[in-house]
C-alpha cells in the first residue's frame, strides 16, 4: 500500500516529462494574448479561471478578431466539453471521496494529468488513496502552466517561432497513446477519431474536438459488440 | 464585458470537469457505457494529434512531404519501443528540426 506522499510523487513524476510540451505551449499562450493587445492581467486570469491551453488561445483570438462574446464563450465550452469524458472515466476512482473533495479535485483535471493518472489507476485499482496521484499530476501541471503562461506574458514569445515548438503538443499525446497501438481495437478507435478530426476540422466552434471522440466511442461500442 | 465572458467561460469549463465526477451518480451509467469508457484516451487524443500534424497554422492541409509527418513517425517508433515520454517528444522534435534546419 502506497502512502499519500508516495502517490503524490508518482503523480508528479508521471507528468514531469510532459513539461517539454506544456512549458513552451504556456509561453506561447501567454505571449499570444499580449501580442493580440489584451491587458496582461486579463491574459493571466484565463490561466487561473479557465486553465485550459487551447481554449485560452481560441478565446483570445476570437475576441480580438471581433467575434461576439457569446461565440468566444461557446467555443471554450465546446473545446473543454471533452473533460466530461475524463470525468466519467475518473468517477470510478473518485467515487468514495466527499462531495467537497470531488469539487476541489475537479478543478485540476486536464488532459495529460487525466491520461497519466488514469493509466496508473487502471493498474493499481486496490490502492486506498488513489486520488493523491491525480492531485500530484494535476497540481504539477497547474503550477507549470501558471509559471509558463506568466513567463510568456512578461517576457513575450522568447521561444523562437522557427523552432516550431507547437509540434511538441501532438508529440506529447503520441507518447500518451503509443503503447495502445499494440491493441487492434484501440488502433481502430484512434484512426476513427483522427480521421474524423480532420474531416470535421472546419465545423463551427472547434467542435471537431468533441465530435470525433463521440464518433470514435460509437465505433468502440461496435468493436466491443463484435468482440463478444 | 470581456471579464464577464471570461468568468462565464471559466464556470462552464469548471462544470465540464466537475459534472461527471461530483454530480452524476456512477450507477446511472450502464455496464456497456462503462466498458466503452475504457476507450476514452484512444477516442479523444487523436483529435489533438492529427490536426496538430496534418493541419498548418492557416487551417489547411499540409503537403505529404511535410517534416512534421516524418517527425511524428519517428516519435511513434521511438515511443513504441522505448516506452519513454521524453525520448518520444525529443526524437520527434529533433528529427523535425534536422529536416527543417539541415536539409
């Protein structure tokens, strides 16, 4: 049985490598806000209030491009709706927590933290304080996100654009799913999602980010039926 | 106005994170739904990966000889065999840089 502290450190260690993509993305995210002419305090507030990289950039780009607040807010909601799926997966492991703890822990659920903690949960279902892993991964991502967006706001985009560091984002997620390429059912689901995301890329409100997972999950349900 | 929309966007985002964890009773989900949920990572992350590789900053498809495709293939191979996140990201980035800066 692992202690809370050990679980927290495991959570920290599991997302630490992802800082290779989180930090440059945070810097870009902060710098873009300033370049678009927004008040630095407002740009930084997004990192605390929304705390979701892609949606923060889209929000600022839409507003600066003259879109209505309604469109900007809707887009954020659509982009972040994928968290509903993460929550549904995590609820199995967080079931026993008190309501207040559930409310608090929800704030730090983000892509990489969900991905790494969920992997750990699947292998260690019997641990009592599992949620400390999620706290470790989530708090780590939160702190580095705050620091890197702040750096981008204060220092500007000091990461040379020629380096194309935005490419680190798909790479970080490749690292997360690559071992599932061993399983044919997962490969089918991944390809379905990937191709759908390209097909629906121009759908309004960036909705490809939730349309393609929904299609892929339907395919997953079909695959499960065929496996029986 | 901008502040108000940030706060509303923040509340909506928080609800996307909190609803399934704190408000929805897990027993409401049937066994079939729970089985399908095991595919969530495979069903979500390619929607971040594919556009990140195949679509450029201007929202159009890249050419098939784009260095990002090469970088992604290297990252997949290195990631698959090394099981190491840092090696996956760095191999993808460096192979991409080798092409854009050296070739």
